[in-house]
C-alpha cells in the first residue's frame, strides 16, 4: 500500500488537530434517536430518557448562516 503524501509539516498537522479538538470543547450537538431530544454538551453522552442511541456531531461542522 502506498502512503498518501502530506501537504503539512508535522508541526502544522499537530496545530490543525489541536484546533479541531479546541473547536469540539463544549460544542457537541447531541440528538436522541429514541425521544428526539436535542442538546449541546462538551462530550458525547447518553440521553436523560436513558437511551444510548444518541447521535453526536461537532457543532463546528454546521455553517453560521
């Protein structure tokens, strides 16, 4: 298998990963697939209805407009 070339230096890639981690802090959109509840949390979590069927999406993936 051929390695995919990187367009970033190791330091740039580390900063990019750090930026994504910072964007996720306190910004995880959670949606319960059982009771349809929606909330924002700092990490994926179970729903208050007891369901573990929760979709977790980082909020930075949504446009601001």
